[in-house]
């Protein structure tokens, strides 16, 4: 990959999108989370029936996005500022 999609943030605790591919990934991530929340809320009568499926979707989707961010981010050789 020639140009990184993400760079480390100011405090080096996560990534910030710097290219349109990174921004597109973030928009899709939030769109899928909102879609999951809305569709699960419509099909679940009590709220507690929705929490486990939404929580699992959230964890899996966040893990997937984190893996993509890790592999498409700039590599920093500096460990501490």
C-alpha cells in the first residue's frame, strides 16, 4: 500500500482517517451500526432482547475495522514522543 489510509492520532491511542478510503470505512462502520440498531430495535419487543445481538455485532464490526486500520495505517518507528 503506497499511501496510508490512517495515521496515529496525537496521543498515539488510535487512528485518524487521512484518505478518502479511511473516511469511507468510518462512514460505512457507523452506517452499519445505526442500521443494526434500528433493525434490531424494530424486531425485538423488550429492549433486553436486543442488547446481546447488537453487542455482538458491535464487537465483531469494531474488531474488523480495527484490523483494517492496523494494516492500512502508517507505521511509526517512534515508540514514545
